C-alpha cells in the first residue's frame, strides 16, 4: 500500500480556500472515504465521475486551475 502524506496537493489547496473535508463532501456530494482520500492521499486517482465533481468545484474557485495540477496521471 502506498505511503500517505499529511495532505495531498488538492487537500492543501482546498484548505487554503477555506474548505474543510466536511464542507468539501457537502459541496461535491462525495462520501467521507472518498473525500478523505482526496484530502490526504497524494497517490489517489479518483474515478471519472468523482473527478468531474472535483473539477466543477475547482472551476468555480479558479477557472484557470487544471486537474493535472493536483493528480499524477
């Protein structure tokens, strides 16, 4: 199993924008386990449907941001 870091790039970014994991879950309609992976596991690659929810939120926060800034494909 890959080693977890303290926060993922996306987790750090969202926290910097004032989002807690709980608020992120509400806005994206994602489950606790998925939100936890997004916030804490820098090796996590979300499914297509999860990625779409994350992208929608990111585009609201900053239209210039790219999903590739946060996930290693």
